[in-house]
């Protein structure tokens, strides 16, 4: 279900049944001359298109204005749009707080940008991780007042935490591709891995005739890309998503 198309009675039913709410997180960034600047966002949204065909999920409108950085190329005539992570975090916190007020408690953000060191974090995913924590603290204090954690009724907090009933699990941020996936599929920037993935998920975002040696070293393997390899990557990602969301 697309959140913007849902009617209130559908939202109430989704809250009652704890349907996963998914936020696609991406950036607009130069991916060589042969691929669209929205690759990182499209990787998430097009995977969600497939996921919702066989799983009950709510898909939020995508957030495409991440902290792209200009590490790959300057933006002039290349297309990258960078937004400071601190500003992203402020917006994301309000979005998450709003979703908690609506009643959702099973919110997941998925990001495909600079996630090779996801545990340590990079600006885009860190902005959303921090925003999620801040939104939960803010919501709990708004609902229960200051000192909510220190009250007697919270004495089972750690036991509940171990049992999975942790309010800080209401909002979770995940990489689209885990280390387990990248052990089986090439992880790169605009090379064979990402180009293949776009060939499978969004072929209109790839024009191999535009592949140029002038794009940078990171596109050197793109000529080896195939839609078949991209389908392998998509299958691995979908299996990961299903495991996370059903777990």
C-alpha cells in the first residue's frame, strides 16, 4: 500500500495489525555518464515495488534528498544534490514523530548510499538513525511525561527489552544491502554491481552507450553489467527484506 493513497480506515487497520511501514531513503548523486543520478533512491523504491506484490507493507513517499556529498564529483553539470545531515535529521525527526503520533510502531527506513560501513555509519544513515531515536524519546516524554522510564511500571523494562518489546525498536534503519549480500554480489559505485541492479530494476535509468572512460575509475567494471546479475542482487535484497520485516 502507498501511504499517500490510503484512507483513514485502512490506516487504522494497518495500525491494529502492526503492518510494517517502509521509508525509502536515497540521494541524488552522480553515477557516471551511463546511469541516472537517482540510482540510490531507485534501488530502494523499485525493490519495494516488488516486495509489496507479495507482502503486506506500507510504503511512504521516498526521501531522495540525502547527504550525497561531493566526494565522487563536483555537482556542476553532473547532477549531485547534497543536503547537510543536520538538516536532514531535523526533518526526519518530525516525520518519525508524526508517524508515531498516527499510531505506527513498526517503522523501517532502508538506505542504499555509503552503507559499506553501516555499523559505523555515514552522514545519511546516521541522520536518520539519530532522528529515529530523538523522535522516540520525544514521543515517550510527550505521552508519559518526564521521568517515564524511572516509574515503577517500567521495572520490567530490561526483561521486556530481551523479549523484544522495546520501544526503541519502533523505528529502525537498515542498509538495503547487508555484508552477507555483498559477500555474494558486487558492491560498488556505478560499476558492475549497481549498473546491473539498475538494468534489472529500472532499465530506463541506464544508457550503456553513454558509458565513458572519462566518468572515473569507479565505472571501469560497468561494461560487464547484465540484467541477469542484477536479478541475482534483487533476489538477495528481497530475501533480506522479508527476513527483517517478518522477524
